[in-house]
C-alpha cells in the first residue's frame, strides 16, 4: 500500500525589492544572427535573484547556446538554474542545459541565478548570444546606397518597455508583489502575533459556484467574490493574484472533508456555471495589468492513479470519475478557458512526494497530467505545476536523503520512507518537473511548492542526524517532517508555517507560495452539518486509528477543528509557534 491521500512561506526575503529591470537589444554583424535579452534583478541588501530571458531573433540555433555578459561591480553568482553558469572575475558564461540545446527563430530560453553583491547592483551593460551582441533587432542587408537624409526621429534603443507586453512572462512571480487577501489578513491579525505574517500573499479559493460572486453567509472563506479580489488587487498595486480553481464534479473522490457541491455527472455545470464565469471576469481588460495565477484542481488527477480499483486506497467515487472522464475533461476545459488570456497562468496540482514519489505512481501521474493538458488543446495552456498544496511534507530533509545509509542499510527501507524515491518536496518537485518536460510539457514550465504549513520548527525539530544504527530509529529521529505517517493530511499536530512566499527560490521552482491560507481548517474533527457539501473524514478525528491510505496509523489531527476552510484559531497559533524559519 501507499500512503496517499492528501492534501495538504519568510522573513529572509520579506524585504526584496526590484532594483533592476532592463532590456538589452541590438544588432549583430551577421544578417542571420540577432538576439534580445531581458534581464531582471530582484535585489535585497546583500544579494539578488537574476532572471534572464534570451530571445533568438536570427536563424534557428541548434547544438547548444551560450550567453555571456560582464558584471559592472562585484556581483558573484552562487547558484544557477536552467543553465550551467560559470563566472571568472566579472565575466559570466551561461551555457545550455542538456535538455535545451536549440532556440528557434523568435523563441526564447530562460535561466536564473542567485548572487551576492555589495554596493550598487547595476545591470550588465550588454549581453551576447553565441558571440553575437544582443541588440534586439536583426540587421537587414546593408542598403546599397547610403541614405541621403538623416532619419527624422532618432532610433529608440534600447526600448524602455517590453516589446511584447501581451505575452505571458516565464515566471509570473518574478519581480512582482503578491496580492494579500484582506479577509485572510483580518483573521490572521485578530490572533496574537498574527501581524507578523499577515502581509503574506495567500491564494483565494473558489471552492463553489457561489464563491464567484462571494458568499456572505458561508462558514468557510470570506464574502468577497472574484471581482472584489481583483479590484482589491488593483488597489493594492499588486503584481500577481492567486486563485484556486476547486470545484470539479465528484470532487475529492478519495476523502470526505472537502467533497464539493457538484455530483459526479455535473461536468456541464462545472463548465457553464463555474469555469465560464470565472474566465469571463478574468478577461475584463480592467485586470490586464495583473498576472492572474490559477491553481488548478487540487488532489484530483493523482487520485485517478492511486485511489482507483485494485489499490488499497481505491474508492467507488474515484472509479466513477476515472470512467466518466469528469476530472480529465473538466481540467482540460479549465486549462483551455483560463489559459487563453495573455495575463493568466495555469499551474496544475501535482500532489506531493509522499503520495506520488514511488515509481509506480510518478510516471502514470505525469501521463495523466499530459492527457488533461492535451484535452485542453495544447500543453501551452500549462505554465507549471504545484506540489504539496495544503499538505505538510517538509521542503528539505537535510539528514534523510534517499541515498542515506545506516549500518549498511538504505533509509528507503524504513517504515517512514517505505521505499519512496524521494524524502522531501524540493527534490521531488524538481524531478517531477524534469519528468513532465521529458514527456512533452514545455521546457520552461516552473514548479510551485506550497510551504504554508511545512515548516516543522519548534523544539521538536532535529538539528543533526541521529546516531542510532537502527534504520527506523535513525529516520524517525532525523526527519524534519514530524508526522506519524506521510499519508496524514488533516490539521497536523506539531506543524509550523514554512518558508514565506518567495519567487524563484531554487532551480526549476517558480515560487514558494502559501496556497492553503494558514489557519483555515482541513476538515472537522467530528461531524458538523453544513450546506457546503463538506463531509466528515475520520482522518480529521484525532482518535481515528487509520486506514490503508495512511498505513493504519493514528491521524495526527488536532482536536476541535471546524469544517474545511473555516478559521481554526488554535491551529493558526500553533503554526506560528512552530514556524520555520522561525518568526521573530
Ligand atoms: C476546503 C475549501 C477551502 C480550502 C482553503 C479546502 O480544504 O475544502 O473550502 O476554501 O480548503 O482553506
């Protein structure tokens, strides 16, 4: 059996500032070569994250690419991604990764890096692609006769605004401030010490049709609708806003706490009454300046892989949703409609390592993601994927990696890891990204990791590897994730806030995000009647002894929880107390 169902961000970067945004464009000596470089530096006092987009304006390039520049000051790159970056003095060379050796005409590649600096972080003055200086245009053949009159207006290079304002950017989180949901902020600030975290962006969950207009009388979530949030985002001068698209027919087929309002055969209603109206509002030109990020359908596609007939965790509802195509077609429709705008970004939910980290689940889950993207008409409708949404898996397990051995035995044979290929979310998300690219997704897709509740700080957090020679004891004493079982997902006791929302924190990762708003319950610990379709799942009952999906372990849930989505003050306080990085 596999642990499985599931659900389930930072002071250090709180002061990031955009200090650099430049576009480098110009002309090469050869008629067939030309390039443009967009360079941004997201700086704080001693470091910055650089993002580089190179567009090939000349003949197609194959067989590899090389981007070079010189820093003006003492900038020193410490880490790079999506390119191999080397630095000698002020001179930097970024060469293609093995999976991206060509750049078609007018196509772009992106890469990024972290760097240190002191003093002024000036942008590099010029860039070259394969030896050609990037000026932004390709020269036509030289005129046969020199012009006799000077041009009436001087050429405007470099341009001061992006040349393609209508196109999607590679990473919508880069150099952009996130929208802070005022309703979540108010709840967080009503708690003692809550103002330490209440300015973080969290996602807005559209968990029922009524949430589109706003649900004044709902016990979970707030009363603001989609337009209210978009208007508030404009008023905040936010760069991006995050919505969770979460209302599939037969929703949450392997659990009960987040069952939804639509029955298994309600795909037509999902399209007409849910996706279409959301897409129509997002398409209002008034919101064109916002990067609108849609997180698409939590927990759904992986359930079709792991929780259908023949598996220990199989349920009749997951069989039905697999057979009737409601999830794949619903997500395909959502991706198509919501992906059609130049300023919308789709990220599809991809579970977490403790669910699909085994080889038997990993490839098949990637395949079903591709099916859903193809059902949307094109993989171009998918900008990336999110892992660990509303879950508790640790970002990094410094003392327990799959290669760690104890007394000659692999930690993978411990009860906790149970032969999983991954032990943490960062390595899992990076590997899953590569898998997705290898089967046909675009090479510039980026991953998000929900770090809202995976901090696991406080006194229980291990600070060193255990010295035990027993593999189970070693793993249990060394792991950051303190759950009873990695398949536990409801209101986990001992959890803390994780990394605060951060753009481009690591290779292949577009952002650490807070998609599950901390303090909102995962499900009630006993049956609470409600009119939102929410059931009672015993995984939220602290006295429950478990099922096949969590190795028949105790649920690890906090007591006295309200229904999913409703404010759970005791949990929020514990999340703050156990935050990692800690709150000051
Ligand atoms: C609930 C939603 C809620 C979301 C965010 C989900 O588990 O089903 O109603 O909006 O969590 O808290």
